């Protein structure tokens, strides 16, 4: 973060801007445990202590427009070691959610928009997804002990619904096989869906709660429609 080039009048700052969160940043004692445990500490001068202090002061614009909330990996190590119980990853996520959506870095926002529109972050058409899933199933069926293996799609009344990470139908199709083989060996009654199959909700990382609700709601709809009681949500 660039050094402040002007004097800030603390009387003109809304010190309560972040106080709606379920913890108090004012409890921070700047002990440094968060910074010493943070894998991103020092990148672009990122320091969790400074971020917490700035939030406590109400420096909203400075935080929202900085790189710091996006340098943070939200791994939670800081929260684990904090003696005052400050939920720094939640604070970071809240700050991310305040940034204008067209200024969210990387491909995250484009992925969210694609998922809301098409049902997955890559915008893979339904027929292509089914082709890929069945092709992977055919490869499994060629292995000893898995003769006749089929991937159950939209099976009503199955015991288990599993969602899929978008990369597993793009660059890591081999990783689909591991779970499916386990299901087969365990004689699990499972299924996947052909629509809105995405299990990765990028809104979780960008602070986009409305998108999170939409994607989680779709999974609930699947379970109700297919009459499934158990969910395996890898992401």
C-alpha cells in the first residue's frame, strides 16, 4: 500500500464502518502473532496488524482500493493465533465485498458471472459437460474391476449428490476418477447433475454474498428435485 500523502482528520472518519461485523477490531493489541504466521506478510508491504488497525479507524476507501485484501489468502492462520479472537479473514472478505465488481482482480468476477448465467464458472454447455462426464466414465470402465461402469446423471432418489469443481471438467478430468472409483467400490448410490453442477462458489472469495446464495440455493433445489438427502460438496 502506498504511504498516505496527506494528513487524515480522524474526526471526519466513520470509525464504526466495520463494527457491524461479529468481532471488535479495537481489541487488537498489535502483538504481531498474525503477521508472523501470515504466509503473505510482506507482499506489497501487507501486514495484517495494519489492516485491522485501519479498519478500526474506519479507513474504508484506503482499504477497499488497496491490494492488501487480495494479497491475503484467507487461510485463517492469523485468526487461529490471535489472542483477542479477531476474525481477520472475515474482515478481509467484507472489505473485498465493498469493491466495485468490475474492479475485482483476475478472473474471479467473470467466473461468477458465467456461473450465474450458465451454471458453471467456465460456461461449459450442458451437452459438452455430459459428453465429458460420460467419456471419463468410459475410461474408468476400461480398467479391471470397473467393467460396465456408468456415471449416474440426474438420478432421482440417489443417496448422495456430489458437486464438481470446474477444473475437473477442464484440465483435471483424471481427478474425477478417484471419487467415482471410490463410490463404485463402496457400492454408493450417487449422482451428479447436468445443470448448475458447479461446486466452486467464487463469490465466497470476492465477498459476493448474493451470488453465494444463488449457487447454494441451486444445490438445495437439486436435492429437493431429485429427492436426495446427502450432499458431498468438495468445494
